[in-house]
């Protein structure tokens, strides 16, 4: 799936990933390939992106996430 992590100032990540872990406002959630459509808000925490077994984390203070057509777009604060 394609993942974009965007802030008002920069693009933190843009590329393919096999898994995304998110600090959702209703609890932690994981997004994998072909996930159902979803829009939700994020709490402060770490966004985890796994690419071919290698994990990267990005600290966020909140934001929103949209999952649609195998594209995950995170608008982070």
C-alpha cells in the first residue's frame, strides 16, 4: 500500500509500506494491505511504518488519517 505522512511543513514519509501502526483516538490500530476505507483522528503518539521488515517511527501530536483505495494519508500535527 502507499503511505503518505504529511505535516504543514514537510512530507515525513511517502512510499510503499506493508504495515502502518497508528495512535487512534479510540485506541491503537494497525493498517495492512487492502484495508477497508476509514477516516479517523489521531492522538499524540508514534506512527509506525514497516517497509520490508524495517520499521520507522514518526512522532505526532495529533491529526487525521484516511485509508482509501490502498492509500493511507496521514495529516499529522
